[in-house]
């Protein structure tokens, strides 16, 4: 499943550069995660890097975008194929 950034975001700018899929961008008020690009770092790391660096713990799972680990792996492979 994808991750989501909540309204608790303080715009500290640490999550965006950590995302290997470039799924995080500045939104109108807070950072946002594109669920079409978020793989929870599957294919890159063992744990979501944005969650690891977030100082306010505002990046939970997005229950509106439920995906299995296999689906996240497939999404990762598709994203990598597009980049080539």
C-alpha cells in the first residue's frame, strides 16, 4: 500500500530527497505522496525511507491505496522500466 503524509507535516523538507521513486513533492500546504509512484521503498530499501527521517511521525500507510508486497514489487519494476 502507498504511504500518505498527514496534516501534522511541518514542511521540514527531509522526506522528499529520501524518496527513491520521486513520489514525494511539495503540495499546496504540505508535502504529498503520489500513490502511483510510492512502493514503500520496496525494491530499494527494507523500510520506507521517508518514515525513517520524518521528525514528527506523520507518514502512515494510506488505507485508500492498499497493495500487497508483490504488487509493490511489480510497481517498482514498472517504474524502473519507464526510467530506462
